[in-house]
C-alpha cells in the first residue's frame, strides 16, 4: 500500500500489476497477522471484470487453478494458504496465481464475473 492510498485501491492496483487483470472488489475476506512478523496482510475477494490473467511486470507467470490443482506446497506465505482455505470454504470457485522469482502469491478470484446482490 502506498502512503495515502486506500487499501481497496491498493488491492486493485496490485492485482493489475501482477496479473494484468482489472478487478472489482466484492468484499473483505480477512486480515492476517502473525507473532514476530511485522507485516499485516489484508485480503479481499474480487472479481475479474475483463480479460484473462497474464504475467505482469512483477510476475513470472499467471494462470487460473481449480481448487484441487492449487500447488499448496509451493505457497510462500502462511497468509496465502490461510486466505485460500478460508475463501474456498466460503466462496471457492477458483484462484489466480502469480509468481515472482521463487515466491508464489495467490489471489482468490472467481474465474467468471457474476452479479453480486
């Protein structure tokens, strides 16, 4: 999050930078923090509004995965696995995965946009 940037705007910007997807925030999934770890992770559920995921400037590759195909052992951060499990338990239609170097980051996004009541 850049200084002065609303966290929802940062999530939209980061998703576009990493996966080349414009998204619309649907809701807050959760906020994750861990003892002895200075970073707080805020995870939103979002929908792609157009296009297909592709590698952005900060990403080596991007694609969609069915829940059973998520590479759990390759996830770099506990918050990623925790957020995905929570998302899949509640909404779970798919996920966007992006990789940067040896780090793997997933953003939970349904593969098809849908209307939200």
